[in-house]
C-alpha cells in the first residue's frame, strides 16, 4: 500500500529554519499537501500542490519538491509554530488519500 | 463562511453500529467532494473515506472497507459515515473535511466528533 514517511520530530530554536521532509514513491507524480495541527484543534491546510500557499498563511511557510521527497520549510520559526505537521497525497487513481505519520515541531 | 459540524459520536460497545453526520453551511455543498479523516488518541491523522460531489463515486481505506460506508444527502447539505461492526481500534476523533475541486487538498474541516469503542 502507498505510504508517506515523515521524521517523528524536529526541533529548532526561535528564528531558525525548520525543514520537515515527507517521502513517498508516488510523489514525483502526485501533488503533496501540508497541514498544521495544534493540540485539540482541527488540521489547517498550509501548502497545496507541493508549493502553493493559501491566502492567510504566513509567507514563512513554504513547500518544495525533489524526486520522491517533498519538504515543508518554516523560515524564522516562531513559538506559535510549535505543532504537529502532516503531509498528504492521493494515490495515482485518487482512490486513496494517505497521510504521513506526522512530525512534531518543537520550538526550543 | 465555510462551516462543518459533525455529530453522532459517543461511547459504544464493540460490534455495534453508529452513524456520524456532518452538516455543511456557507458554501454550495453539492459542488464539493467530501472526506472523513480520523485521529486515534495521541496518534496521527488517518484518511477514512471520500465521496464525489454528486455521490456517484466513493472510496474507503482498507482498514474500514466492508464495515464503513460514506454517503451524502445534497438536499440536506449533510455528509454521513455509517460505521458497522465497530472495533476498539476505531476509537478516534472523526473529522469531516471539504476537498478543493480545483487544487485538491482539504481546505475546510469540522471540529470533530469523538467515537469511543469500549466494553
């Protein structure tokens, strides 16, 4: 079955750059989406179609892709960015939408 | 303003059935594909099921296939998840979410409803 792999945790100091990766065999052919989830809250879409940002999402959030890996980059990390981050992508037939296991971002 | 409100969760025993509802407002419900996503306590997000805007196509995760069924009533702006033969591992917060028909992705989410399966 289709899988997306994320690191369980990433830690950065305020003001630094955080990079969260997501790997999957189908990612060269399918768009990836990134979500932020804070405790007790529903997920929030951060990035769509690998690198596009919905209106209202701060510019410090960006996405990129290279081969079988997509990356969420958070530049100038702020304390409020501490959250869980998930990648998601459909399979080639759009019959299944897989989430990565999630990455907990800790702001030191 | 897009609003999705889930209901129907609760505490149930293994083996019983439950139907979740998601009432939509603030947008043309019949124009959007919809999804159910769940999150077990302390765990990550798991996609459960999706349905086309008109209900003609439906897809379910392998973990729920044959037990859960997604459906919708566009005349009532409501999404459903019929859950049969519930198991302890189905315990989770269940979210409904709206898919962007052009760009993909889940752009609107409900607040979730908790389903607890326990004897």
